[in-house]
């Protein structure tokens, strides 16, 4: 009997694949970069052929790295950047580049619609618990209906990134609850919403949205063509899968009520898992519908490690290629005291602004408090601190958070940054073992789909392994409290509060 599971996690810049055993241990991984296309201001697209190629390359690399063959894989799970719009015809051929979540072309349409329907944004939040993003599926369908009607008319199916990859793997069309609920949809019903379809004036296009299924069920089997392209065995079961955030929560072993979890990756967010949909605080943040009849109420700052990547490229180009870059950078900032001697960095490095702790589409990143006595070490430390302070800014608005928090994402690999976050939040930070949590969550969904676990909750929690635990240092609490007061003042001034 095949003993291993493969998870595919397709992001907006990199597609990753990883092989796991039944205990959730990672045996090998592969990755392939994707070039994001920005043909017009505010547009974010991925070439479908490149997306499929990246998946095939990543899968082959993961199998090789794990020292297994396709015949050793019992099932495959999928995760990818959520929502967006990928259009295919009846034969499964892509009709245009895939539009991803960070695309903002639909903003003008939404503003016009909001002028017609005064409670437009409130009705969306009351239905799905999210501050709607321009790159969600329904806003994009409304934009396509108005601007590319010929293409939309030819489309047999409109779905998300992972659903396109599943189509390529299995030839089958489907969608899952985690994405249907935030299309926008209904968090309470864990499904699409007829009211939201009508609100976005796309009720006539409902038939183009595929049937919705549970993430931890089988959605098809690897075709002969896909087997030849990926190295997987023909007829390998493929789970329906989930969006990247729900898959990451699952893969980080956080799928139990009351568990707080932060993701410090390209995107930065912090949230709490619950057994019911939580709509407070109102009109802020996001509510993710998770597998296993759970929800994840999250506050999202949008940009996480992206801030540090930008700082390295901009402020430290002479060190950017050094193999020990992060060790040298952390040694550089170690002598600088908490508060960066007055330098504050607001980590709003996104063209779409922020949706928590306030909604501001125009919010942008920036340094504040710079003077001639400050140098690169102050600015780099301010970036590290700015992300930690932003997490605190988000964390304090959440209900039901306990005294510890799971931290995942690329930023969790830095013990210095992780300890900084624990000290800043005044909360124990737990770093789970592993790196590819989106792929791990996808693999656990696949394992559950073929009966290796009784439920996806069992799969998530029973495979938990903590690699590091960081307790907050109470001696530095006053310094962090002072830094937070300064940060909030700078944030309020920058956002015009």
C-alpha cells in the first residue's frame, strides 16, 4: 500500500510541492518560481501554461528529493492563492491569464456599485465576515462581464487557482467550501450565496461557478496525461483541496477551537480558530471558512516578510547575495535598543492598502522619525520591529485568543524575530516543526479523503510537533509598550485618524 502523501501549494510567486508520511513528517520538497504579470496598473495575472509547468516541475522535484516514485504516493492534495478568476472553456482550455487575489482592477466597479447600494460593503461583511478584496471572484466576474464579455461568454467555468490545477491533474471541475464562502459567499452556510451573486449582478453567471464540495473529499484521479507530466501514477486520488490560508491553518496543526495562529510569510496575518463564524470586530479583517466545520477569524496586514525582502534589496544591496545575509543583518541590528532610537516603520507595503486594524486602501509603507544620526542598522531594525508591532496591532482586536500563539511562515525561521514577536505581544510563541505548511495541509486533506484519518481535525491536531517555544521576556515589556505607543501614534497620523 502506498504510504506517502503529496501536497501542492501554488503561491503568486512560487509553486511548492512536498511529500509527507502518515505522521505528517516532511520527506522532501520541490519548488519552481512563477513570473507574475502586471500588464496594466493594478492588474496581477499568471500565465496558465506557466502555472501548470511550475506545478509539474515542483512535483517532480519533490518526488526526487524524497527519494520516492509516483507509485509511492497514496493521494494528492491541493492548495493555492485564494479566489481570483481563472476561465476555461468546455474542453478545459484556458481563455485568458489567471487573475489572482491581489488584482485591483474591479475597484472602480465596486465603488460605482457602492454608490448605487449604500450598504454594499456592510452586506458583504454580514454575509462572509470579510472586508471584500478587489481580487475576489465575484468582483472580477462583474468586471469581466463589463469589460471582457466575449471571453466570459466563451467560458464554461470560472474558478480559482487550485481548481485550475486540479482540472489539469484530473480533468474534473469542482470548487471547495473555503473559497466559495469568500467569493464573497456565506460563512454561515459554508457555501456560495445567492444574495451575493445578485449584489454583484452576476446571478446570470452562476452556472459557470463549479459545484462546491468538502475540501477533504476526493475530487478526481490523476489522468494518464498528467501522470506523464508530473511523475505521479495514473489513477492516484486527488483531494478537492483548500485555499492557501485554510490549508496553512490545517497544516500548522491549528485546526481546533481557541488556537491562535499567525502567518509571517509574504502576507502577514494573525487569527483565532473557532467552532462558529465570528463577525466581530465588524467591518475589519477576514473570516476564513476552514475544513472540519471550523472558521479562522483573522486580522491581516497584507505585507509580511515582503517588507524585509524590500529592505534588503533597497538598503543592503551589497549584502543581498551573501549566504549568511540574515545572520549578518541580525548582528547588525542587535546593538540597537527596542524602539530603534525613534525610527518607526509602518509595514503597509502593498498596492491594495490595508484591511486591519483599519480599512484604508491608500495606506502605504514608510519610515518615520528619521534624523541624520540614524543609519542602515536603525532602519533595518525598524522593519523587523514594524512587522512585530503590526502583529500586536492586529492581535489585540481578536476575541478568544489565549496565552500562546502558533507562528508559521518564512519569518518564523528567525529565532531572533520570533523572540522579538513574543516579547512584543507578551505571548508565548510556538513554532511548529516543518516549513511547507500549505503543502502539508493539502497533504493531510488528501490523507483524510482516502480514509487514513477519521476527520481532518484529527489529521491536523494529531500530527502537531512543536520545534521551538519562545516565552516573552517580562523585563523588556515596558520598552515594547513604549514602542507600541509610538507606533500607534505614527500609524494614526499617517492614516489621518
